[in-house]
C-alpha cells in the first residue's frame, strides 16, 4: 500500500470578496508533478445583486486548467470561440496549450439572485512536447459524468477522465490524466487503485478522513508515495475528495504569472506573443460578464 509522505494545509488567500484557499504551491510543496496549483474558492453564499467572480479576461500558455463547480455556476468564454455555462456538479477542462485568453465569471442569474458557491481550479502541467499544442475546451454537466458506486455502496466516484470499474470518463485527457471527485459517507472505507509510478493528487475538500493510517482534516492536500498500486481512504465524517493521478512530466519547470513553460526564454516569448495579440483579442471576451 502507498504511504503518506506529507500533509499540506491550504493557506487562506482571498481574492476580493471571494474566499480562497490554496494548498499548492505552498511553503513545503512546489508541485506534485504534473499537478501545479489548486485554488479552492468558497464555500460561501453570495447575496442577491452581487458582482460575482472576479476572473475577467486573462491569458494562459503551457498547461491545462480543470475547474470543478461544486456549488453555483460558472460562465466560460475564450479567444478560441468556446463558450458555456456549467452548473453545479459539472467540470470545465481547458487546454491552454499554445495560448488562450479566457474569462471565468458568474452568469447573470447568479449575480442577480445570489446563492451558494464553491469551485476548485486545478492546473495540470503539459510535457514539453505538448506545451504548444492547439488549445481546446470541454465543458461537461453533472448528468454527463458517470457516478460510480464505491465503498460497498457507501461512496460515489464521479469519473471525469480516465477509466474506473469498466467506465470511461467523458473527457479524454491528452496526457492520460485520471481525474475524479469522491464522495464518502461517514464510516465508509474505499481502496483506490493507482498504477505504480503515477503521482497521486488527493485533496480533502470537506469532512475528515483517514488516508493510509494518517488522519486528515478538510482543506489539506495529501502527498503519497508512488511505490505501490493502491491506498485506503476511510471517512470519519461525510467527506468529499478531489482524486487524480498521472505520469509525471519529469521536466524543468519555469512558471511566471499565467504561463508555465520549461525555460525562461519560453516565458519571455509567451509575454511577447500575448502583447502582439497572438492569443486573441481580450476585448471580445468582455461580453462574458455583461
């Protein structure tokens, strides 16, 4: 069985009035290759006539963003022409690749009516050969995500990408990333399989769990060894986990602002290309917040 190497707490780093916690990168963990960054927004409740999310048009290059809408809703618009509104339980998977400008904002009905909101955004690195791949975007609603029974019927694995128990997630990852959310009832125990050598990303969204014999509270990232093919999670309370795994890139990492590349020269080129309009016109995305 895999063992727990460390538990990394999420640190509070609010963005305007948006409650935000970030477990990675943190003081003791730069990345769990290829998983680079996680923002946990909320949970919180917005009043009617609010301003919604603050993520207006901004660029990315060299990685992917995976956004989990746990509560509330999220509007997406990008310079590749992709547009959607994803509701609670759905997921957005954007491959920035060679470069995109996107906006992630609250739909008009959420700003008018308010309500609960909780969103996770995970950044997944691309290997050097795919840094400049063609951008793409996939948005899936909750109804399109297989909800698979685990833990003797006392838990659910919501399969977003990869394969599990004979099912396949609706999103085909370019780099064979497995991604899911896991819901466990209090007292449930689940053995989760991961091929040896793949890096696990395991974040406790809510509740208290036991991971391979280590007690872990909500808002903590669990760093696991990669020397075996399974680990066990038990729930002390009703719990929700973000659970993914992938093959590490094992490549140099240079990150600056919204760009993640392999060299400083590539970062400079990303900024130059953005200034030259090669990512698309941000002005065309303003209507996402109208």
